[in-house]
């Protein structure tokens, strides 16, 4: 990817819920542009006096960085290992529950009460 394409991409997504950080230069001459995703939320609180309290909440999570070095541009995604680990734990828990329910419904051993 060329530098001009990155600049065009940055301008195309100006209205999207992404935040591009200020470019900075590293010691080896690479330019790094950080990218984050913005999440919006609203909360309605208990009435205080005559008005209901309304809060807006903005949070940002890292998506990755654009690295520009020697006229070349590449994308380095930010991997959320916590989310991947939680997904693995959820799948393991769900399979254990399903296996337990299957065994309780019809045990794999023979019925010796007859």
C-alpha cells in the first residue's frame, strides 16, 4: 500500500466510528499511525430534582496501527487475546454442560435394575 492510499483511506473514513491518532516517527525512521474504534452509549439515571439525568459514554478500543517505512505501508492489527481466551473458555463450558445433560438424560452404562 502506498502512502497516498493511506491518506485517502484516512479521509474516506472520517465519518466512521474510528479514531486515527497523530502520526509519530520512531527511532528507525518509521511513521506510526494508531487506529481505534469508538463505542458510544447512553445511560438514563434516576431523576435528580426535576430532570432525568442522561449520560453519554464514549470508549475507544485499539484496532491496530499503520506503519510507514521506506515508502511502504502496512497494517498491524491489535489482537485482543483476552477476548479470544474468554471465547475458548465459553466454548469449553458450553460443551461440558451439553455433555453433562446428555449423560444425565441417558447414561452410557447399561440399566441393571431389570
